[in-house]
C-alpha cells in the first residue's frame, strides 16, 4: 500500500535554451515551475514578473503572446535557460528541488562564444550553478562575469520597482564595445 501522508515529488524537465549567436547575456533560472511546464513557456506563471521587468527595462509594451516575448529576448540579445535539465520537485518552489541534474553548460559556452555575462534569476539558480555545474562540468575557471538578480517569482517579496532597478544593470552588457 502506498503512503499518502506525504505528497509525492514529480519529475520536471527543463526546456531547450532560447539562445542564438547574437546573444550577449545569459539569464539562468533554476527549473520551470508547474504553470510554466504546463504552458511550455519560460516564466509562464501569470504572476511571474520576468516579462514585465524586461518590458520596463527595454521600454517595450508587455507582450501578450509567448512568441512576442521570445522575439523581445532575441531583439535585445538575451538568452534564457535553466541551470537544471531535470529534477524532482513537489510544487514549484526551488527549496523543494531534489535529485538535480544540470544542463550542459560546457556545450553552451563552446557554441555561443558571444555571451558576455551570466545573470542569475534568484539565489537558488546561482547556488546550483556555482556548486553543481562548475564542479561537475569542470568550468571553475569560466571567465564570464556573474550577476545575481532578485527572483522574478511571485514568491519573492521585493517590490516590482526595486526588482526593475536591479535588473536594469543588464543593459550595460548588451551594448557593443
């Protein structure tokens, strides 16, 4: 008989990256939440502030459709991916992640050499990258600057205006030098 006293964890699978040879800044989350997985869209939860923050930073209207949102990423030379390829998790909270398997960053950095910076969408993405990816994939010496941003998750309590101001820093890394 199965123990039903604890909710079961479900396996989660990340999406392919949104990236091309013009991408300059790689934005990393941990793993798509349940609503994003259901919709098959990065930052698909309607209360996630990711798309609203980018629209504000780049003085663009908030795109209604996912293809329009992806087009904004490409236009602004942003790449989006998750640190994890798979994990087990109950719900959508990062704290519930277990049995994490990272994505192939060695391949990412070898293929997309125009990337100038890594931006972490929240502390857990940074921790997973620095404690799992760098060690497991032998990338300790990676020269790309890394920047921690406040999470765009609806669970993060920082006001939207403060998040926008912090996230605005990525603009400097998109300018051709």
